[in-house]
C-alpha cells in the first residue's frame, strides 16, 4: 500500500486567461439559453492555398530562384464559414499585405 498526498494549489490566472474563462462561461450561458446559437456563428480563417504543385519531394528540395517562388508558391486566402460550410472566400493579392485595405 502507498499513501498519496495531495495539496490544492490555487492557480493565479493572467488577465488574458481570466478574460478567456469569462468569455467561455458567457458562451456556455448563451448556448444554454439558445440552443440554436451555434448555427448562427460565423468564423474565419487565413490559409495558404497551393495550386498545381506537382513536384516530387526531391524536386522541391532543390534551390530555386526568388522569381520561381513568387510564381509557383501558394496564395494567401481568407475563408469565412458557418455550421453548414463555406460562406465566402477571397484571395489576397501578392502585393498586398493581409490587413491592408
């Protein structure tokens, strides 16, 4: 037999962590009062989309010029979706930064 000793150590959360906990509790309360809440949520993601890249692993490991990378590498895209699927997506032009309007 062995004896297990446990001691509760209070955890001190940062302001950001406390905000995260409060937000989650608010969302949990909203979901309890409105079961259709999740179907109303729209979220977004930023991603890289690669097209037509048929290189083998050996080919892709070779050095390439800067102009090759600009033409053949992926494009940055924004995608917005809800519980049913994709609502809207758009590609960001290469010359434009992600948050530039």
